[in-house]
């Protein structure tokens, strides 16, 4: 004898559909955030990679009488997308249209935001070793009036050595050298080399700190895959002092050399990255924020700039 579920034979109530809003107004965005989603993403220069993303997705509510959107539709579309598709720039443009189609009767724009860490294997500076670095990445897609805008954001850590501190340290070393060798006319090169290799050669040292370049670029409409590793390489090549993974003594020495040859204030770093981004026509616009997490001060040094095109990104403090 089979038992029938009474609820299966009658329609379940849909309050969002049958009820009307008590306030006659539209809403800019309604949706969900903090959705955990395993995805596979395709980078321009790297193999496909599995990522664990936190997702936000929204549509607007342009019918003032409708009480709410169908959030389950958005969620189920995301689940299907994660199970069957690889995240590409071209594919994400198409998926945004599916999200909007699910609410075509009450919405005319939609957005999707992916937040995740992206792993890249990096070789050591000198030795044969390598290690994995994780870079915080954000992808944001926006669809309105049949036009899709895709933005890619990365955060790249690097080391910055203060030019002012380096100059002051050099002065102290010079003064100590003069004090130790003053009046000497028979200075031997070997003696000077020994002095430089001693602790007196580092009588004073400049201060350095871990720093971050946060860059957001707007992608060209022709982009098929996401240029995550390419953008990271552009930033690291411009700054020259990316943080390292596997490090032997020869790698640490090379890192010290790179820092010594690339002294920079936050303003210098921002100009370096801006100049590098301006050389790439695939980035229609960009916003960047440089942060030096000071070891001298209890506060941080920050520089912010944009490409500076009409109607483009504004130099807001955060994005």
C-alpha cells in the first residue's frame, strides 16, 4: 500500500508572486552574497584551475508592485553553471544573460561577483626551487541594455624599500667609514672589502616593508579567457620586488639586490604600475591602489590612481 503525500497534490504558496509590496518603490539590487561555489576557471596562460569561490549575484527589481525576486532561480542557475561550465570571459557574458532571463519580467540588469584565491607556481630567483603563491582575485560582471562589462581585480604583494631611509643609512655608513679610515694614506683594498663585509658595512640599514598593489582592470569585449596571470606578471615586472616562496641563501641575496636597485615610495610604485598598464590596450580602464604597510610608522602609506579616461573609473579610496 502506497502512502501519498497530500502536499504533493496541491500548489505550494508563493508569497513573492501572489503578494504585493506595501511600498510603491523599486530596488536597485536584490540577491545573495557569500555563496560557496567550487568552480573551474580558464586563465590565458595557465592550465584550467579548480577554485573555491565566494559568489554574489543580484538583479534589480524594477516593478514597484512585486514583493520580491526568485532567489532560488539564481541559485539553481549558479549550481548548474558550476557543474557544467568552465569560467571564461566569453562564457561569463553568456551566463549573465541567463541570470537576467530568469527575471525578465521584473528586472533589466544583473551582476555576478566571484571572489577567490588563485594559485601560481613561481620559480625562485636564483636556485632551482619553486613554490606556490596565492593571489586574491575578484571577477565582476555587469549586464544592462544588452551590454556586458567585465572587471578583473588582483592583489599582488611585493617588498618596498624607502629611498629616504636608504639615503640616511648610506650617510651613516659613509660617516663611520670616514671615522675608521680618516688620515690613512695606505688604505688597502682588501682591508676596505673586509670592513664592508663586517657589521660596520651595515652600520645602518634602510627600512623595508611588505606592500600590496591592488589593481582593477576593465576588459576588452573581445577577451575570451581571463588574463589573471598576465596581469600579475605585468604588475610584478613593473615593481621588480615580488615576495618569494622557496628561498635559499642565493635567492635571499638576489632579493636584497633587487630591493636595493628598486627603492620606491608608494608614489613611485603607483607610477610604475600605471605606466605598465597604459602599455596594454586590452585594458579599457584601470584603477589601482598601492599600500606600503610601514615598518617605520604605525600607519600605512597609500597612493591611488586611475587611467583617467572620460566616464571611466573614479579615484575612490576603495573598490
